[in-house]
C-alpha cells in the first residue's frame, strides 16, 4: 500500500512539473539561438562524499546527502552573447582554502566576458551547450543540457572544487527597467 501511495505522489509531482513548464518549444529555440537566456536553478546535487553527506545530514530536512532544494531562491546563470554571469551556491569539497573571502561572495559567483560558447542541437530537440571560461578564478567550464520544453541540467567543473550539478529551467531575461 505504501508503494502505491509513493507512486501516486511521484506521478502527481511529475505531472505538475510538466504542466508548469517555464518555456514552450518555440521560446526555448529562440532564446538558445539568440544566446540570451537565464538558467534558474531549482535544486543542487553536490558530488557525494563523506564530508558533504555529514554536513547535509545536519541541515533541516537533510537526509545525509543527495538533492538540495533551492526553492524560493534567485540562483541563476545569465547568458548573453558578450557575457556570462553566475549567481549559484556551492555545496561540496574545496581543495584550497579561500581565506579572507566575504561569505556573501562564496559560491559560484562571477562575471565573464572572455569565454567560448558552443551550442549543439541533439536528437529529440534537446541542446548541449558548453562554455569554457578564460577570465574566472575558479570555474573552468559549464555544460548545460536543455530539453525542448525548457528544463535544464547544469554541470559546473572547477579548478579547486568538486564538480556540482544543478537542475532548473530556462527563461527569457527580464527587461531592465529604465529610469
């Protein structure tokens, strides 16, 4: 009986996620072709290790590792033709200490103007986007897998940290208000 309830709850959640898709197929194609979009992170999946699992098990709702929900947050990756801005958290193991860094500046936060960008269209309408950075301190590359309805997975590889993965959705950038 417990299994049936679990399956029903999972099916309901998946259906709700599909109904609430953030972009339609045409919008996803347009924003990727224009290289002007926002990746909105909804969950983080740190690389599993003993240390990370130990810390996560002490967090409210933590089960000793796995997925960290980022709901209610404004964690984003903003991509335009001439820049990439990252405002993402980091959970995982760092191989070098960042002494004297303001805790508000920790995470995966940077602005890059020197980067390579490659977007490949895959089967069934999905996209594989690869970005390599030349002017960031820590982040080497990011790979974004985007479905045709706007759901995406972002993989971040750093020089001094374990890799981390984010799940989320794509959206058009909001217009900046002119005063």
